[in-house]
């Protein structure tokens, strides 16, 4: 690989990484910071508060819809609200049962 090709590859990689970091910095950390979707936020808050009061883990939540609606952002905010971790996948990425988290 020539030095010029290597430099271009490094530049493209660093630009992509900074774009990802910038995109992540725009995501709200809490449901209260999320703009819009008031009905969904209200329902999720009831769900979260009920789980906290019962001192039980949160039941499973399925978020679905076309790209760009905020499903991943909602999922990350919910994980932050309960102090949990998150595993993100998509339908096409699941080919067999072993691909699903335990």
C-alpha cells in the first residue's frame, strides 16, 4: 500500500469516528431530555416508575418502526434511566436463536 493511500485511509477513518462521536453527543441521555413523542414518553415513564416502585426489573420492551424515528435513542435513554446496559440489534442481523441475547 502506498503512503498516499494509507494517509487517505486514515483521514477517512478519523472523519467517520468524529462524525459518530458528534452524533452520539446529540442523543438525549434521559427521557425528559427527549424532544417530542410526549404520549410515548408518558407511557414509558409510567412503566419505569411502576418497575421502580415494585423493585422489580423492567419487563421487555419492543420498539419497532422505520429508520429515523428515534427507537435507538429511546432504548438508550431507558437504559440510562434504569442504570442498565443495552444490547442493540436489528431483525436482519438475527439469523438463528443463538444470535439473540440470553
